[in-house]
């Protein structure tokens, strides 16, 4: 799996331009012409406040899914290259429409594709990573007092010059990368929710909005399956010191600020002896892959996870059993996003003889539940409480992992809602007054 290798100019990162803001609007915010005009009005409010604005937009509503359905309607095996050409059209449409709406309101606006905005990728179709960002044309247009509207989710291959898409969270990544390159004071991520919550408010009514947190804490949250921000986007912001503001495009209320980690280290906990539990995250988009009969030898696990990485999958949790006495073999289970299972299993089966395991199996009827906060490994307070809540709800735990910021468990998919409700109730008293974490 690749990683973004581009590093913005150090001088730009040291001196954010206080008057410049990057605003990113998701598909639900630009779902139809009425929504697009409402977004245009919101952009003008930032202009009226004296700010220069760069806008990044996703495809309208369900456009990406509809384009995928069209592709699958003409072939069962669409090529990654042609899919990128097709899917990138969704963002170009919404970009052009928003620029038209802004122009109709009397301001100078121009639509830019990802390549036109200077986003250069490693050329991997379907899940490209950025290797350079040079928004020369965007910067020039800003000097003309224009509003630049950039298509998210796409860039241009460094070698082939072809259009490539950035994969899940691609529009958020586009916005953060441009904010870093342009030295923006803030990157506003507009969604259909009012910020980052202690749990999904649609499932847990007691969930509360978190006013602020560090990028380290947000990274743990995103990696645990929170859908508000993608982990790649948060890691970008963390590396380059970009301030994120997650807020709703449908209200004027402030959202959640995701601030750079303090100088004393990423995700440094507040000076408290007791743990702070800030929320519960549920992720139904997980699958468990199990390799049986793996040689209990040095390097075997490394070979396995190199193959998983080449499939482009992000491993969330790993469990390895002790080798059976006399067999010299062990079992390894790990979780990956459900959509990555076919590619992972295909690579592993192809390398079965090379790695030496006996069989590979996968289970897509699992889900991931995470409790996040600070001091999670002070287990005498948090760990037993989580397990006790799950036990009372009759939820069996299949896998467990823990860090200072998160305790995660794998449960059956049909028990996820029950598990989330039980654990949320166990910690609900601690959310009566959710503190800002920075």
C-alpha cells in the first residue's frame, strides 16, 4: 500500500495565510441544484468576512455509485484505467455547476480539475497517492480575486499523465493537500453531520459533539471506522499542521476543530491520572481473514503482510495463536475493510506455496467496535468495563486489541448495534460534559 510522499514547502507551512480558507463540500452538500446554490451562498459568506476561498467538491449525491453501476452494466470486469476516466467525471460535473452558480451570484469563479490544480499521483488507478502538489494555476487565480473550485478525488499520474482517482476519502485528501500547499489558515470539511460525536448520534441518542481534539486522537477515531474523516486525510493534516474544522453545511453552528498535536508529542494525553473515554465507534465494513497452518518461523508473518500491503488493504487488527506443540505451525487472523477481501485473498492464494500456509478463509459477517479516548491501557478501569458491558448484552468477543487511545473488539455483525448500545450506555455518564481534548 502506498503513502503520500509529497512534502509542502517549509516556509508555507510555517506561515499560514490567515485570510485563506479551503472549504470542502461532500456529495450530500451538493446533491442537487438547490443544494449547490445554497453552498454557493455559504462560500460568499466567507468572502464577505474578508477571506479568500478555495473550494473542493465531491460528486453530487450518489453519482459515483451510479457511474459504477453503469460500468458494471456494460462489463463484469471494468479496467481500473477506464473506471478512473469514468468516475472522475462526477467531480468535474459538480465543480463546473458550483462555479456556474458562483458566477451567477456575481463573483469570479473558475472550475479546476485535479490535474489542473496541480495534484500529481503515483499513477495507481483506483487508489492513487499524491507525490507532488503544485497549485500554481490556483494560486494565480486567487491573486485575481477569484474563487477556485477544484474537483476532489482525482489527480494526474507523474509518469503516464493519465487521470487517476485517490480512492476512499479522496476529496478530503485533496482539500487538506491544497490547504497545506497554499498555506491556508484552516481547512473546513462540510458534511451532513454537525461535527465529530462521541458515538453515532443516529444509534446512540446520548452521543455528544466533541468541540475539539488533536489530530492524533482524530486519527485513532478515523482508523477505528468513523466515517466523518478518512485516516489518510487526518494523517495529512497531522503531518503538515493543517487545522481541520468538521461542520455541517446545513447549519451555521460551529463544528469540531481538529488541531495539530501539541509540541510535547502526538496525541499527548492531558495531565490526568484517570483515563478519559471520549466515544464509541462502530464499523460494519470489516472482514476477518484467517490463515491456517502458517509455518512458525521467522519471516513468515512478514511475507504474509507484504502481500496484504500489495493488495492495497489497511490491516486493522492481527491475532496470532501459539504454535501447536510438535506441529511447527500456527494460525494468523487479521481484519481488513470488506471491499479489500477479494484482492487480499487472491494474492494470498497465489502465494500459498511460497509462504507455506495450509489454507486461507475469510468471514465477512464480522464488525469492529472501538472505545476511544486517553489512557485506554490503564486496564483496571476501562478494559473490564468494556468486556462486562458486552457480556451483559450477550455479545461474544472474537478479537481484541488495545492502544493508549483505543480498545477495539471484533464481534459478529448482527450483534454490532447491541454491542454499541451496551458499551455506550456503560460510559454515558462520562459524556455528560465532554471536554475539549486540547
